[in-house]
C-alpha cells in the first residue's frame, strides 16, 4: 500500500476551470510526498477530463472519488474520501482554492498530535480569478500583492495574509481575534480523530457542515490552532447555488444540538448507526 505524509482532500462540483488552476497549484508544491483525493459531488464529464489530464501528464498522485449528482451531498462524498485516504494526516480544501507553493509543507511542518490546524484564504474578485494563468501559478506571481494591486485589487488589512511570513505571521496568528475552526477551505488534522467522531454529519446541507464536525472534534478533546497567516490559498470567485434559508435553519438546529449535548459522535456519519 502506498503511504504518503498527507492526503489532500479537495471537494468540487462542476467547476472544471477552477479545479484546473487548483491542481496547477498542487503541481508546484515544495513538499511532494502527498496524495490528492478529489471528493466530487456529481460533476459532469468536463471535470473528469481535467482530472484525467493531470493523472496522465503530471506527477500528482490523484484519486477521483465521485458520486452521482443527487442534490447537495458534499458531506457524503467527503466521508467516502476520508475512508479511502491512505495517510494518517489529512488536509481539507476546496476545488476553488489555489494553494501557495508552501501550503502542504506548512501544514505538515506545524502539525501536532490531537491538534487541527485552521489555515487562511484570501478571496479574489471574479475578474482577477479569471485572469490568473498557469504561468502565474507556477511562478507564484498570483500570490504577490503588488501584482494583484496592479490588477485593481483593493489593499485592506486582509491583504496581510499575502505578505506575512516568519515572526510577523506568528504574531498575527497568535493575536488575531478570529477563532480557529474547522473551515473546509483550509484545515488539516488526523484521520484517526475524524474517524473517532464518525466524520461529517450527512444530514447537513450547505453552510456550516464543516464547522459542525469541528465542534464535535473539540468536544472530543482536539485542539484547534490558528495558522491563517501561514498556510495560504487564493479563494477564486464563485456563486453559491445551494445557499438557502431552509438549509441554514436545518444546519443551525443540528449545530445547536451538538453544542448543547456536547456531542462527539454522529450516527449520521461514516458509519450509519440505527436504533433498534
């Protein structure tokens, strides 16, 4: 059995152009001993074509974990990918998040037992998301603040995520008011801990499905550490067709019960548990 230092689990749904840019990002990582599992919630053939091209032409070790499109079932395909991952350490991200070239290395360098690392992302507007090319990713120009400002990006406090390294990054990680959480765009931790709490709750719809898993992991005793200024990805612009009030209400109710009951294990996760 192949073993890797980490498995990167990338969730996607019908965003082949964005996924291609993301995979270019993983093809220039400073740490190369990792596998990729693409958790695909029912994308069309165009996404498979992008993945097959990378499997054939790059050195990336990619596994396409796909399920039929039957509405929003992201938690289900993520659980399937978790089960199939062969490494002890898992990095979760999305198919619209381009990793900086030190992304995998940083997650591995900072990991600790019984801890999860909460990374950062920088949101790009639609026009710049579309402009970024393979060359811009390979030479890391797209992570240079001056280059982005030249394309019309507005400078804000959040742009510090792109310029913080070393002591400055440590300081901002340590003193940021933002809590470390399980944010599926950029988070890593141990497969054994995720299996112990039974993975994602498959009842959850769009919005907060990742946070709920994080809340159960905290109840289990896992510690979340903030690295939002150290492990960076560029979040490409996209619409959110699954965002709706009914899903938000359902998810909020599940999360309230998780917090109130200090729940660790969900019976609606990787292993389905039925009451007699």
